[in-house]
């Protein structure tokens, strides 16, 4: 058995791959749950999701990197040093043999702590554009794994996005007809799935509201996940609106095509299921969503409309002709074959074990 420290959190894009790897370590018999400790922050999703998954959580202070000279910048490095010291103590107390990080505020001090304690370090970068923590960490280890081929990090190997086995290895693949019926839709009718998260769904929702009747006129039906922070429109014949969907695997099974944001996990899931996609990147952060979709665009499995251009007029000019073209949609489905990487969690665990084995063979590990 191996004692492991996993670092990351803040958003689902960091927490979900971390938990997928934690569960894969247990599934393979590499660790039992008590041998895994997760380092996160107090206010991130990990504070709820990690304990719910049965793993221990230790927290560090949330330390955003200062972008300009200020009082916050002056106190950042002393606070960062304290966070590093706390993780060094965790590594020693837990007797961790390996550290794996997934980005986010808790990762940067964990990477430095791993380097200081000479603990093998493996890093996963979910997005096409890496954040500060993983840019720092990639200079402290040669074991760097990415989701997308566009990611620019030293020593990077593309392995894909670790995801829950319910998505990558479902015990039974949901049937499209049954999936549509589960949402109250007609089982034999082409279905457009529209989803944009919570905060990121507002512009998608506004444009869709203006073109719903146009889409229904093409003999399509719509499954619309509006986001829990947004008003829920009334459902009507051919149009079903949900605040939140707890079974995205069933929603994807129901879909003949999807309009979606381009978060790393969402793009990866769509690649695995092979649905023709219209990506509308969320215009925040450092532009990573636009680049996350690059592989899907390059193979012809998806098209992109920028958020500022996703107006009702643009939707009628780009999306409606695509929905009306069965040949184009079939070609996109064919182009999607092979894009998904359902073995990413297994491959990442293998990378972790190789890093540990290499350190032990040099007499530097436990």
C-alpha cells in the first residue's frame, strides 16, 4: 500500500479529477482510503465533496497570486511560506510517499513542500492554459500530465481528464430512447442539450429563449439545463427546462447534439460520448475555455461561437443550419471517434506509480 497526498481544489475542474484519481487508487488496491489525505482550502468545493467521498481533508489558506503591488502582495510570500510549512508537516505526519497535484490555491504550497521533502511529485493540468500553481510545479518535477495537446508545460504528457467511472466505464450505457423518456421527452425525436453551468449560463439562456421556436420548428426537442442560480423557464411541449441535472450521463445519452460552455471537464465528457457540439466558451479567466475546445474543432467534431457573438441572429445563422443538416451531424459524430480518453484516471495512477518506483530505485524514497 502507498501513502499519498493529493492537492487541489477551489472549483469542480480541480476537485473532480482529484477525486477520480483517489477513487482509482482505492479501486486498484494501491491505497486504502485512510492512506489518502487531500490538501485543499476551506471555502472551495473540496470542503464538501472530499469528506463526502470518504477521504480526509486538510486545509490551507486561500492565497490568490497578487497581480500588482499592494499590501496583499507584501504579505503574500510570508503567508505562502507558512502554507508550505504546514504541508511539509502534513507530508511528514502522514508519511506520504508521493504528492499529486491538480491545480488550484492549495497546490502551489504543496508542490514546494514536496520539493523540499524530496517527495515524488506528479502534476495534472486540466485546462489548455495552465494556471500559476501548475506552471510553478512543472519546474519542480518531470512528471507532468495534461488533458489537452495544446497545454504548454515542461515535460508534459497528454493523458486526458481523469473522470468518475460512472462516466468513463458505465455499468450499462444509457439508451437514448430511455434517457429521453426519463426527462419527459419523446423517445424517438432528435434532442438538443443546452447546458452552461450556473453563473456561465446566462447568455446561453437568453439566446436560447429567443430561438426555441425556431429549433422546435426543425423537428427537434430541447433539454435545457439553465443553472441553479438562474430563473427556471416553464417547460412546454418539446422543451424541458431543469435547474440542475444530477445525471449528466443520462442527459448526454439523450442528446443528438449539444450547445455548451467549454470547461475542461465538459469538453472531455463530450469527447468521450462523441456528441456533435457547439461550444460557446465562457469569457472569463485567461481564455482557457476557447483553447480547451481546440482538439474537437481541429478534428471537425465541434464548432465554436464566441460568447460575444452568441446572439439570436448568430444562432439562427450558424446553429440552425447545422441542426437541419443530418449529414453534417453524422460527420461530426464520426470525427469525434477516438477523441475521448476514458482511461485517463488509470493512466494517471500508473504515472504516479512510475514516479514512486523511480524514486525508490534511486534509494531516495521509502
